[in-house]
C-alpha cells in the first residue's frame, strides 16, 4: 500500500512540477520565437528592437509567463499595472481598473508593446540616451539612484538584459530576420470582454474608451495634416503594418504622443 501511495505521489510530482520554458533561445518553441521576432520588429523603428526583444525574453520568457501577481505586472514585458494606470490620469487605481489593464496587457500584444516603448522612450529622454541607465530605470524608475539595495537589483537587471541583448544581436539576424509574424487584432481597438456581468462589462468598456480616446488613432499615413489632426484629438498613432511580397506581416512605423506621466 505504501509503495502504491509513493508511486502515486511521484507521478503527481512529475506532472505538477512546472516546466522551465525559459531555457536557451535555441530551444524556444515557435510561439516563443514569434514573440521575440514581434518585439524586435516593434522596437526597431526606435532603434530599440534588440532591447525590446531582450526585455520580452527576460520578463515573460517570450510570452510564456505573462502575469506576476507579486508586483503586480503583466504582459510580454511585465509592465507594472499601477504604473500603467498612472499614465492615464483620468483612471483611478482601483482593483477593477487593475484587472482591466492587466487583461489588456496580457491579451493585447500591441498595447503591451506600446506601453513598453513609451516607457523606454521616456527614460531615454530623462537619461540622455544612456542605455544602461535607461534599462535600470525601466526596472526601478528613479528609486535606484538613492537606494543601494534597489541599485543592486537594477544593476543585476541591466546585466541580464545586456546579456540577452548581445545574444539576440547574433541570433535574430541569422534566424529570425524573416520570421513570419502572426496577424494580431488589437484588443484595445475592438474590445470584446468575456465578462458575463452586464454592469461589469459596461464598466470595462468605459475604461477602454477612456484609454482609446487618449491614445489610439489608426492612420493610413503620417502626413502632417493627419498627424496634426490626431494631436488635436488628443490621440496617438499606434503601429502600422504592411504585408510584403512573401505575405509576412512587417511593422512599418509607430508614432506616439508624449504619454501622461506623473512627475516624481
């Protein structure tokens, strides 16, 4: 009887033990490689392609683990949910709003990527283009400057991103430069909640509409006339994609307005 119980426990342990999918990039699944290629293509117009891909690798293991309840953070790049809410000053930091933003970050790679790019561009300006300080600030904001423990954490984060970036600088041009990206339907542009509660669903849509009005304008081109109209409407242009002759989806450009950060 004891032997049977032991065997059952061993079998349970084998199946219950999480599998570490964040191994060498050579062992990534096609889905993980697609996320790396997507992040690279999204960021390269800002000369942040390898950086964004490295963050996606480090933070979510290229899309495998999209939620960290301890922070809380979510999405491919593990954006800090309270920090994202701060960006939209008309939103209150409530449990409900955190759930909506978390769902957006997890399900909408476009939204998550825009949040990450905006964050990196913000710190690029603050840190005068110093890449090391940009990465440390992406992780710990201003806090690492005056706190030895937080500086140590930010320094280790920088070293991890730097190492992954160096690997990707060799790997992406060789293996992922023409990787076929899947077609994505931005959830933010056409929010479809699975919530069965009519009141909660209405509240979700109100949150999404506030973000959409401030942030998103899908434009066919970036002529001065159209861009100026988007600015007057308090909107920003998110990613524009084209399909090349090989039917691969190629990220063409992203134009954004300055996000509503709250000063330190």
